[in-house]
C-alpha cells in the first residue's frame, strides 16, 4: 500500500500496536505488517522519527533492553498515549463513517428501484 495512504494515521497505528505492551522498533514494524495482513509495510525511516516525536509529546516512554548482546530501545504507551489512542479511534470511526456515506450513499427515502 502506498505510504500516502498511511499518512495522517501513522500515530494511531503506532499507538495501537503498543497498546498490549512495550515493543522495540522492528517488532512494531512487524506488528503493523501482521495486523494488516501484510498490506502495510512501514519503513524504519518512517517509524523511528514518529516514535521519537510521540515520545517528545509524552505519548510514549522508552527504555533500553539487551537482547542477544545488542541493546535496543523499547517503546511503551503512557497514560497520555492511551488517551490519545482512544481519540485516534474515535476520529477514525468518524472519518470512515463520513467517507462511507459519500462513497455508498443510502437510497433517499421514498424512492424505489
């Protein structure tokens, strides 16, 4: 899927995959791919700046973990991040409802066929 289609929704996607618990960057990319059935393939050059921005905004926190002799940064939702995720979900529902109403208008009352 084109990256333009994800633009504007990246924050919500990242917050959603972190909802169950902390993940490092590659695991976040993998989670998005798996949840989307492979349709969304986010690049590291997109993910890491977004994660850093969300952390600066207080929506994520991070720490370092060691795995296999390597250190990697692990990201987790903060309470503010959970609230922001709820807002993202509400906005998404309103957005998709509006788009659906335009693309698939209901038949006006009183019409047939």
